[in-house]
C-alpha cells in the first residue's frame, strides 16, 4: 500500500498549553480513518496543522511531499468543513467554478473537473439551481464536490454531519467511504461513534493531546476491554436511592439519561444478571430492559470522559 499521509513528532503548543504531543501517524491511500476523542483531545489542532493553519513542530508529509511552513497545500488536501462554505446566490456549478479558480486549477481542466466532482457526489442534476434553494444535505454534497475537484491525495471531513438529519448523515458517510474506495485517504473527524465503528478502516483516538490508540475498531476495543461485556439497565423512571445503593456493588454508572445505567463485567452474563436482579429485590418492577453487549467505541469514549472528569475533581 502507498502511504498518503505521514506525521512524525507532531506537536502544537498554545503558550504553555500543549494541544498535541509528539504525534506519530501513518495513513495509507484508500483508508478511511476516524478521528475521535473527548473535547479538548487535540482533534481540531491536528486538522489545523494538516491545513497549515497553526504553527507546529515535527513534520507532515503528504505522498512524497514534505510540507513546510507556507507551503501551498491546496493541491494535496481537500477539506469538507462543518459549516456550509458556499455562496447562496450562486448555483452549485458556479460555486465550483469560483473555487476551482481560487485553487488554481488550470482553466482548460476546470469544466471536466467540475463535472466529475458533481457526478461523484450525485449532484449533477441539481447543479444549476441556486444553492439557497437546496436542502442542507445537498449543500453538503456540493461542499464535498468543492473539496475533491482537484483530486487530492487526502481529504478531511471535519464534523460533516453536525446538525443534519439521518438521511443526510448517511449520505455523507457513504461519500466518505466511496472516496476512500477511489484511492483517497479520508480523515473523518466525528462524534458519531457507532457510525465510525462500522464505517472506518481504522480509528485514531486522541486524548489530552496524545495518541491513545490507532488501529482497526475491533482491535482497539479488544485491547481496551479484554473480553468484558457491557450490561445496560433501562428503568421506567429514574431509580430511587435504595435502588442506586443496590447497584453500587456492581459498579453501574449513569448513562446518557437518568433512566439508563451501564456496567462492565468479566463474569458470565447469566450469573451477573441473576445476582443483580436478586440484589434489587422489589426494585425489579421498575426495570424495563436489561441487555448485554460487547462494548463499542461509545462505551470507550464514556470511560475516557468519566476518567477525565474524575481526574479534575
């Protein structure tokens, strides 16, 4: 496989604050890599370094080109931002023509590049409508087209599904997968952890500016949970103090809602659930659901966030 992106000893400091600490990373052409981590983990700083928008030490190399300060990266990188970066009064095709000129695409190649990009994102049939008349999902597809016109080696999707509905989210994820299959290295910065787990070839997990792990999702989860199972209990109403006390020996933690509690166990599923239900005594009447599953990236992120919160207190 061909290396599309290599970073070595990449560090970013904002005064005394170390946003990124000696990051080493190698991503191959055709890989879709999810970049995840708690808030403040260094994800945004990493993307800014790749785009040349922040000072850093170490080095970044795309393909055979080692990027230096002030290097024009537009021909090597494509960026799909979180916010829509289009002119609403212009059509999609007119927007792409403007961006092609800004990026320095040769005039003789612009028309073909624009049409190829529009076809790739499935927007050729809507390309002549004003952007202001398009749905949010369509606007994001035009954003993607603008990022791939010059056929970059690396394309970055920076939280592209923030605030969009599920069909638009799924469309963006399919586009990311399609572009990786075409040979681009695709970096997907996301909080959509279940989708990242299912979609990405590898995930880069950043925590407090450091690389916590970088591997396929199954390997990451095996290393971090070592065969444990996650038990989820859903209550009809938030549990009373006596029920919370009965859960304490099982090390349950509150989930995203006060009615959802989770715990990790290495014990057999039957013995754990049986012991738990016995401990509840009469409290089992408010239990709506108990499920046992392999922990995923969402579970790992919750663990990291709780550990960070406990370290601060």
